[in-house]
């Protein structure tokens, strides 16, 4: 059991498909809470996820309560443009469940009210309402992976000295 991403009643197939691809690439489980704004068999959803669907640990819950019965509350971290604390300061754990609302309504008010200390946001310039859902999930998921130092592709890791040498040669 590792990191998981949860989408509450997602509406837009390409967003969910892109998030599924992200989950496949990072070996992260994906939970979808119904009702969905599309069919799991939707062509746009399949195209956005390309041929990665077989690599996604996908869980579909018929409603919020079914999800809450399946996942311990203390594992959940919620992300919303209405959060007061930065996603960078979220208390990520290897078993965290990163929960996002849908594209049109965001997180339900009941979650914002009931769990204010577990709601985090991605800082943005004033006047910008929100980020695309797939973009927000990518930002938060990779921050959790970075902070937890979870291995995704050990081949990408390089010693700090090699990185510094490459950076410095452009400043000489």
C-alpha cells in the first residue's frame, strides 16, 4: 500500500485519463468516486490514458461513504484552492491518499468544513481561480514523491557534484 490519488466525482474524461497515466508512471493507486461525469469506457478517457490503463491500480467507489469505509481517514490529505496552507507543508506519508474535488465544484464544502487542518492549496497569483485538475494532481503527487524520496526511476538520480558541474559550466 503506497500513495494514492482520489478524485471525487470527476467530470472531464481527458483529465481523468491524464491522471491515470500519471498514476501508472508513478505506481500510484487511483480511486474514483462516483458518480462520474463519463463512462469508464469513454473513448476520450481511454485516449488520454493511452495504453497505460492496465498499469493503473484503479478503484471505483459507488459513493463517498463507500470510499470512506475503504480508506482510513487519517491517511487523507485534501487539496483545494480554498485551503489556507501550502501543499509543500502537507504531512505526506508513504501511505497518504491525496484527495481532489472535481473540475467544476472542487472539494465538497462538507470536507472543507470537517477537515480544515488537512486541506492544502497550490499557491497561485491573485485573480486566478484554479489550476487544471490533472496539473494540480501532478504538482502535488510529485511533491509528495520528492519529499518522501520515493524511487520512481533510480536511473535518473545523479550525484550532487555531477549536477553542480553541469550547472556551473553554463555560468563560466
